[in-house]
């Protein structure tokens, strides 16, 4: 059975994470993705390690590269050469989508910018991912995830409050490159929207995506809080600015995250911790009151929760339908029964290192389930296949060799 994007052809000129993440999702959904890489070097992330997965013959692939490139064909092409540019143009005439993350104007000098390629294929959907977008005073600047988390406000919201007595205080970045990943996901949704538009109009278009724009866009309720109130949000550790109690607490033998989202859940929470009267106290009876009296309530809950172990609290809260979960390290994440049931960890046979671990796409389609056919490719693994594709006359009816 084919995926929902079966028959869609993607030319991937992106590197690192935001672009490759988007094209991996498209590959998961059934699109054919040809990843163009620098001859002999490839995507920079092939060398970002350790850790590496190593084969018996000394071959190795970085864990970083493996996380964002499954389902793709790899072809080495030198786009700085005239021959390489001609080969890209030939592939463009056979493609539905092109994804690239070069600096603004970086591909124009090779005649591989949107306007040049649109002339060859007016139906082409061309997605450009940059740090700051195709226009504006910072358009020429390079952008990297950590600096975008900083400039876009996320780091000002992440970490312990200034008043915390901790050597680890101060702004913190998130533990994964969320600006890159979210930009990749916005790219996927934009590409799918452009495909729908093309189906109606027959016309492709240029998609301009910036890491900074994405980071500002998904500040979500924190941005809205600021725009509505004028108050600049501050770092709150694991606490929530609008809901109490909604944060990490220490039990006797570990840490849990309690996420009380409404007054019913709060009443059940109070019952489980042995203080049902708190739910009737005007200082805590409503969420607005709990936000106003955050410190007093959190201190009381912290004192109660540290008196019992994790299993006691997790079982009690689960039985009462109060959202609560353990703060797992990654070894525990992949041992969670629910994670195992949803088959989020699996392996794929790899061309040079035997087998590589993968984390599954979280989307479950009822009629077109995701099928994982290809591990992240070895550099140039599909050179011959792609060269045969390039040799095909686009006007002919020759069978597609890839």
C-alpha cells in the first residue's frame, strides 16, 4: 500500500536539520525524495558526532544524520559546476517540489533560484528556508537554531527564574533544536497547502520560510499574554504562566510533572494528596485564584508530594484522571509501555552499517499507513539511479528508474 503522497517527487537541496526534517516527513508520507549532496562531503551532519553507528568495514554514519534523512535517495552533484547545474535543471523538470536552505541569493548565481527554475517548470513548488527570510534588514544573515531561540524570545522564557538559588539559573535553550524542527514542520504544511492550490490552479509557487518568523509565531500563549497585558513574561522553570498547579514536583524517589487543567482535576488532586479542603478554600477554588496565590499553593503541594514515592502518586493521580507523568530520562522514555505499543522505536537495514535505529513518525493514517522502506542513505548511494533519471527525455514515456 502506498503513502498519501505516492507519486509526488521532491528534490532536496537542503542540509543540516530544518529542510531535511521537512523532506523526511514528506518521504514518510510516500513522496520520492532525491537528496542532492556535495561530492565526497555530503550533508554536514554526516560528520556531526560522536556518536556514530559503525560497520564492520569501518563505515560509519552519525546519529545526527540518521535522525532526519530516512526514506531518501542520495545523489552527489556539484551545483557549482555548469554540468551540475544542468543536471539539477533536468531534475527540476521532473519534480513537484524543491526544498533548499541556502543563504538569500545563494542559488541565484547558479541559475537555480525560483524565478529561473519557474521558467522551466511553472508547476514547481519551491520552498526556501533561511534564518531571517527573503526580505528585511537581516535577510542576508545566516541563522542557527540556538541564536534564533535567543533572538525569538524562547530562551527568555526557558530556565529557572532569576530568584532561584541555582548555579544553572539564567536563560536556557531547549534541549533539541526546536526552531529548526518547527520550521521544518511549517514547511511541510505549507508545501501541502501549495500542492492543494496547484491541483486547483495548475500553478506552483515560492514558499519563503524563516527560522526567526517561525520562532516568533510559535511563542503562542506567551506572545498573546504579552500583547494583551503588556507584561513581559519571565522564566518560570517548569511552571505554567496561566495554570496552577502545572509544574514539576519532587516525590520521595524522583520527579513528576503535575498538570492540573481545571477545577474538577484540582479537587481530585486535593483529595489524592489528603487535603480535600483546599478545593473549597477561596484562595484556591478557581484557577484564577490559584494563579494569584501560586506560591502558597505550590509550597503546600510540594510538602505533601515529597512524602510518598513516584508509584504511589502516579497510580493515585491516574485513577482520579488527574494528568501526571514521570520526568523520564530517554532510556526510560523508550521503555514506556505506551511508547512501545505505538512502535515509536524501530530499526531499518542500512547499506553500510547493518542496521540503524529510528524514531517513528507520530502520524497514524487509517487508510494509507506510513511504511518505512529506506534507511538514511550512504553518500551517493543512488548516483547511478539518479543519473539514469537525468538521462530520460522528459517528453518520452520511458519508465521511471528511481
